[in-house]
């Protein structure tokens, strides 16, 4: 694990983001919409990875956090006419408070139990949103006509790409510091991190706050891109599945992995559309995810790595 | 001579089982103390209590005369005490050097973000426990048991302890590796480190310790030189049954 | 009042049946099978296909559902749990993915429109202002009979005792000549069969839909978490706590709050009493 950031890294980032920035020149508006979804999914998957991929506290309730961000901003701007410039930061702050709620069980339980509590959080939110103050949340039907930030696929594409790029580079830089190493170490052996004189509670809280902040940013911007929000689309096992699978498929505990996974998934779903028009696409896509997870838990990132090593010889 | 670590009337129960029954003993500064007793005597539990991995039910544990009970583990480490484990569990996806460097980290989020990795110090510690330069960028999975123990010692030493609790450091090692680790421990003692050692391998333990404490079923039996303790009737009873 | 009592008893019986198969796997295999809800779905749809599409007699439909459930259980054990060496988190993630695959598979075969099962037993029974369908009554009675049979199976038969032994101490059981892997597989088969039969009753109580697996899974999870793991008696007690809580909250407060208290119970118990109300029991 080396810490120095050299010109090659910067070049790779520039090529990757620059390449994506050229996309609107080559693809149709429809495909661009797919790209926008992929960018947001990448943000959600990176957020999941900060919290779960690194520290090993697997969250099955990530839509809970994203939903807090999305609903807060949507309600503030739609019901109370708060300008988006305010509603989004407030939404992110609220999501971080939600992240603290998530964090409380992590003080006492981990592993499969922690995953279950977070799943319960998500289901609880799904039911509460419909029952409590439906005049605000729009109940089962949700809210439509939420103010959108920009018009047109191209503008929205650049917005989502910019968000994803900034978040990715910030997280990537953070993960290369000692702090990033310590977070990953928690996922491997929490006792040994504590036994190295580090306050694991503080470290975990930090990971949860960063994960929640990213989820909140993603959720809030996403709702102002879609212009609508509904509980079933959000607090749903299928959505959860898409996020987790994106992170795992691409390669958890890396930054590029969740992004790779998000793009791979989105395009897989898109290309399966002509063959299987409905929800059946999840069948193929789930099978691929399951096989890859079982036989290469480190994901596509590792496969690429190994492929490269085979071609150029030696391991990078 | 002054005491560096003191335990007074320490009691720990797990359900109905009394794992530590009113243990009182003290460790002199700079000494090497052996903690011996049959399987299930509660030696490892004492280590866990000293480190705060389990909370004591009652009693007092002091380092430099200052109370440790109530402090979380990481704070106790910062006070100058550390332990190793029977089964080394290194950070599996990090190379050897990165493993050691976790022990060198400052416990402040901001400092962790801005301070650079201390590769030089990490290397120096690795060298001091006898890990080869070529091993530094290996994954722990590729190491032999002896090297894993060295890695564990290195990561623990990186926290700059004054007292080290060593739990079965010889388990699973070849005689050559045992000699290496023993030499290493003796060397570190010259630098003023204090040890409490738990080991089943009494033959390897004997030359390393100044004094021994015997315990069985969580209870203190006797203390004294290695020979005195091994000749004690109660100890022979507990170990050999006669 | 009578209505709450009767409805509560009926629902709780069904919930106990739903939870027991999930509990068994957690107790014996030490893993949480998040595809457990899919057994219920497989059972319900199999019964639907055999009894209502192919118009075969109902008992054949039930038998087919049990067979498919058991088969699914064995397949999950062989293809997922064993290759992952029962790593709890990996199994949890894979079975979640599997549940979504099965859901998509159901859509592929049956499309995603909800389907209504005809009552397995027709007729209603009126008691003190409450209407009880024979269907739900049968479900509850069947649930009690199955739980009673399972209790005796675990206590009295050789295989049952082996299952119980593995749930207490895998190494000890292996030393005394029990093959934990085989016992595990048998448990997965039984769990699948129990899930499938619970699915038939659950579907006849609500309806068949490709997303029907989530709520019974949550109920099963709640029972395991609140009851601590393993015991059949504990499962029964907690199923009644949850069943009555649901009936009371729906009749007295609001129908939409149906699952809210179950979810709150999961969170509160996990955070405050990580070992459950009754600690860690044996099967």
C-alpha cells in the first residue's frame, strides 16, 4: 500500500473522467439518460462502499439514507418552497443525522445482525413515509413536480458526472491517507485496530458520516433530477440489491470498483431491455452478480487486474 | 524496585463461571513475569481484563499507579501497555509493512488525514524483529507461523508499549523459530521493556522469565522463582494431578 | 375483544409456521437465509400451478409445493452455503441476491400480476361477531400440528436429535459420529419444505405476487431476533407477540401501521438485547 499520488494516477483520472465527458458527442439522448442513472448509482455504490465495503459493517438499509436525503430536499423545496441551494445542504445534514441513527446499533452488534437492523430501518422508513404526515410525503403516491435543477439530458449528464467525479476523487484521496488504511483495517480485524491504540468508535462514526453525506448528496441531487419521488421506488429491496451488487460486482474496498459496477449493471440492464422487456432482466443480471460474487468476491476490478497482469506479466 | 502494573482483587464472571477469582499480583518495572497454569486456568482472561477487552466485575488494575479499569482498550494502549494474541490475525489484505504501520498511527482523525505514512519507522521496526526486507511487501497469508508472530510483535511494538503481554508466543513454532523469538524478546528487554508471558511451553519459558505466578481455575496459587513455583505442591496437583 | 383474540391467535399460528423453518437454519447452520421468503413464494406458486392451472387435486398441489421447497433448500445448501463455507455475511448477501433472482424468475414464468388462490378449505364460521374463514382456521390448525410434529421429531427421532446436537455444538456432534454436513443438508430440506407449506397458507390468506417474499421474511427475522435463536417454544411465543401486536395495532390504531411495530421491535431488541428475549436456546 503506497501513499504517494503520482502523475500516473492523475493521468488515469483525467483520461477516465475526460472520456466520460466526451460521451454526449457520441451517444443518443436516451443512452445519455442511462449514463445519468449510472452516475447516480455509482455515487450510491461508493457511499455504500465507504460504510460497508471498508469497515465491514454491511448495510442492507442504504436506501434509508438515500431516501432521507431525497425526501428532505423534495419536501423542503416542493412543500415549503425552500430554494434548492438551501434544501440540498439541509438534506445532506439530515442524512448525516440519519447516519448517526444507523451508527447506534453498530456500537453493539456487527456482521449479519447489523445487516438485519439496517434492513429493518429501511422497511420501517417505507411504512412510516406512507403513514406519517402524508400531507408532506405524499403518502404511497409520493411527490411529483419537484423542482428540477437543470433541463435536458446533456446538462444533467454533466451535473451527475461532475458530482460523481468530485466525490470519487475526494474519497480516493481520503482512502490513500492513513485514515483510509485504518478504515479498511477495521473491516479486516476490528480488535487489532483498537489494539493498535486507535479509537475504532470514532473511526466507524467517521465512516458512517462520510457514507451518509455521500448518500445524502446523491439522494438529494437525484430527486431534483427525476422531479419525483415515491416510497416503493426508493425503500425497496430491488434498489438495495442494485446498489450492493454494483459495489460488489465492481470490487468493494476500491473507488473505481463501485463505479465500474454501476456502469456495468446499468448497461447490462439496458442491453437486456430488447431481449427481456420487463423485470425479468433482473434474472440474468442477478445470476451474473451471484456467480461473480461467489467465485470472485473481489469483483471485476480484480478480474481486470489479473487480466492485465497476464498480458503485461507481473502483478501491478 | 517499583511496580509498573498492579492487579488488586480482580474478579470476572461469565454467567455462572468465575473466570478470574480475586486475583492480586504486581509486575515490577523491567521484569519478565511468567503466568502459568493448566488449560482453562484463566490466563488469557487476565490479559483481556488488563487490556479492557472484557470489563472487570470488581477490583482494580493500575499502570504506573493509575487506574485502567473504565478506560477503553485504545486508551490503555496509549498509556503504554499492549498484548499479542494466541492466534495472530493480521490485516489480511494489507502487506506486512502496512500492517506494522497501523500500529504507528496517531489517534486523531485530522492527523491521520494529513500526516504522511511513516515508512522509515515501519521498516526499522520490521528489521528490529527480524523480518526480512523481502517480506515487507508480502501478504500476511504468505508468511510462516514464525514470521506471523514476528509481524504481530512488530505491530504491537509500534505502539511503543512499556509493558507487553505475550499470549502463547511459541505456539506452532519450530525450535529454530522459538530460539529466534526468544532471542528477540531478550534483546527488547535490554531496552527496558517489561513482559508478562503466558506459555504452555515451559521449557522455552523458563530461561525468559525472572519470576512466575501460577494460577488455576481463575485463582492465584503461588508466586516465586520458576523452580519454586514448579515445586509447589498445589501447582503439581493442578498440573499433574498428584 | 373476542375478535382481536381470535384474529390474533389465527395470525400468530401462521406466523409461527412461517418463522420456524428460518429459525431452524439459523440454529443449525448459523446463517441467515434471506432467500427464505422465496421458499414461501415457490410453495405458493407451485400450489397455484398444480391446483388451479392444471386443476389437479389440492393435496397433490400441497405435496408438490413441499417437494419443490425441499428441493430448493437442498440446492441452496449445495450451491451457495457450502461453497461459501457458511460465512454468515457472504451467505446473507448471496441469498439476498438469490431472492431477487427467484423473484425475477417468478415474473418470467407467471408474469407480475398478483394471483388469488382459492381457499384451500371453503366456508366460514361465525363466533361472537367475528368471522373466521375455514381457510385461515385450517392454516392455523395445520401450523400447530406441524410445530407439534416437529417438536417430537427433534426430541424423539435419531435424525431429529442429530439436528439438535449440531445446533448446540458442531464439533461435539461430529465427534460423536454425526455428519454435520449431512445434517445441515437435511435441515435445509426441512426448512425449504416448511417454508413452502407456509407459503401455500400465507398466499391463500393474502395473495400471490412476485414481491410477496419480503414481508414473511421480515416476520421470520423478527421472530428469530426477538426470540433469540433456536427454540420451537420461543418461536411460538414470539410469533404470538408479533401476531397480536399486529392485530392490535391494525384494529385499534391504523391499518397502515401493520408492520411498523414489528420493525421497531427488531431494532429495539437488537440494539438493547442483542441476545434476544430468551437468550440462546437449543432446538
